[in-house]
């Protein structure tokens, strides 16, 4: 029953924008911190952005700071990742995750994961 469903991935030109969405079940979403991770081919999964439950405080890794914006709508059980000024190095499978440790960059601290959505940025 506990499930995260991602959408919004696709192919975009460098400099373009894309918005990812992650819809969660109520039990998985309520009172959980949320995060986005990404994994490029041949590389390990890395942290991208996180957001807290109540205050909606945010935290970003340096490589996306200023270009990506994470947000959440608790009434809709949905978290978003708005990606602007995309670069080819942003190409990866993007995963949303829910966990109990706010702003953690470790994937082991998250309890629930989406299936991933592919983002490809062309040069």
C-alpha cells in the first residue's frame, strides 16, 4: 500500500526546464521528510534536494543549488522538483524518497522510494 509514484521525466535541451512530481500514499507521506536523489549511468546514487514536513525548509546539494527548487503540497500528498537551467550533467534517473531523518544525504535513512523517472538533457 505504501507507495511513491514519480512522473514528469523526459528529454529536454540544455538550458530548458522540467518539473518532476511524486505522489505518495497518505501513510507514507504524513509527517515524513522528503528528498530527491539521482543516479547517472555508471555512477552511484547521489542526493539532490530535501524538504521537511511542517516548516517546508529545504536543503540542496551544491551542484543543483540555485537551479532546482523542491516543494511539497501536504494536502495533495505530493512533492515536486522544479528543474531550471538544465545541464547535460543533470542527466540521470531521478528518485523521490520519504524518511524520518530530515535533510539526510544518505539513502539508507529513507524508508520509501519511488520507481524513478528518467531525465535526459541534450547538449
